[in-house]
C-alpha cells in the first residue's frame, strides 16, 4: 500500500509538471521600456546605439506601480460598511546602470528640474512599459518625482547605479482604456447641446450649465 501511494504521488507530480510546461508564464526579464519627453529629447552622445537599445542595456529592474486606494469605514444600521475612497497616484521606480560621466542620471535630473519651473503640458513625459510585447502600463502625463543619489566609492570597481521614480495620475494598457483622475472629469462624460439660445455650444452633462441645458432646450422649443 505505501508503494502504491508513492506511485500515485509521483504520477500527480508528473502531471503537474506536464501542465506547467503548457502554461505561457510571465518571465520578469522579457520587458521593454519606452520614454519620451518633447521638451528635452533623450540623447546620449557617448554611444552609437539607438535609444531603445540603450534603455535595454541600462535598465536593471522596473517596479510596476502599486494599485492602492484609501478605505473608508462607515457604521450604517448597526453594521460596518467598507468603501473604496480616493485612489493613490500611480508611482513606479526604475533602476538604471549609467554611462560615461553619469550622463543618464544627468539627463533625468534635467527632466526633473524642468518640471519644477515649467507648465505641466510642456514638461510631462510619456512612459510605456511592455511585457512580452503587451503594454501593461502607459501614460502620457508622467512626471519624475525623484532621482536617487549615487554612491561613489574607492572600495569597489562597479558600474554606477541610480533609480528614477515616476508618478502619473492615470494609466492605460492593452486591457484598460484609461483609469485615473481623468476617468471622472467632465471631458469624459457625454455632452448635450444647449440649443439655439446659445448657438451650437456643447457642454458636459456634469457641469452646472449642462445640468440646466434640458430646461433651456424646453424653453427654446416653445419658440
């Protein structure tokens, strides 16, 4: 009997292993990083490689953003109710190896400094992260929130490393059209015409005038 049990266990293990080979697993080393800032295009003059290949060589790891929100607890009718409140901005960190005289860190530092004194639309960056060819995170409204320090030392001969933290109010991917702050703004709500009284103006349904437009339309239909 014990031998039969062992054979049955071995058979189950073989079955599990066979099924495991059929699964298309996600491997953490199969990813792409795309970065673009129109105010300060990415250029590294110390290499003959294109931007994508440079990033592929330079990136050590990417910490994808955590999805989180604050939770509110409310007592109703003698029972606790738990609700999702506001969600947190999407922040993620990328760790890089650097080139020449810290050229890559200097570049991201310049992008960060631009954001401290420029208009958002002029200094924002586009970031896209793909895993196995599929977009898992993309935002055209990213800001660099931090560029880490670099430790210089005489004790080791190693390539300099640093991290960059990015923050975005929303994200999209191949499964999500868009999620974030813009999801709940008027510009994503359906629009309705105010009518002849105000010409062909169209207002979001969530705005004050948009809320009154049905009444205005009724009035204009009387004439």
